C-alpha cells in the first residue's frame, strides 16, 4: 500500500489554494461536533470507495481523528483500484491542537 503522510502545513496550503479535497472518515456524530472547514463526510463505518467525491483536478486526502481510520480507508480505496494515496497524518486532533478554525 502506498501512503503519503501529509502534515498540517500541507493541508492548510491545499485547502487554501483549492488543490485538495479533504474527506473526513470519522463517524457522523464526530463530524457534526466539529470538522475541518471545507471537508466532506464519508464515515468509515459505511465507507464505500465508489462513494468518494469525484473532484477533477483535486487531490483527495483522507482525514480522521488521528490518522488511524484514514489509513484504513486508504487501504479500502486502493484495494478497490482507486488512485488515492494521501491522508492527514495528525488528523482532526492535530488541527484543533494547532488552534485552527473548526466548522460545525
């Protein structure tokens, strides 16, 4: 499995310039309680690689609370033949700890 670990600077830059689409794989109640602005919800508990957003020209980046579930989702996506290899290593916890804005 190919894994590209992105850090907060990569995520902030990609969101700012529109080059990434952040897919949050935490559960719906976690997403509702707070998420990275601009991210979309695709919970791991019902994760379907075919349901990932089609975002031409954007890099899909998976994110969760701390980088564990996003790696699992990467494995699912890659085993389904998708060209997805990036996740936010620190996840939502890192985002919050760095004092970044949170959407609800």
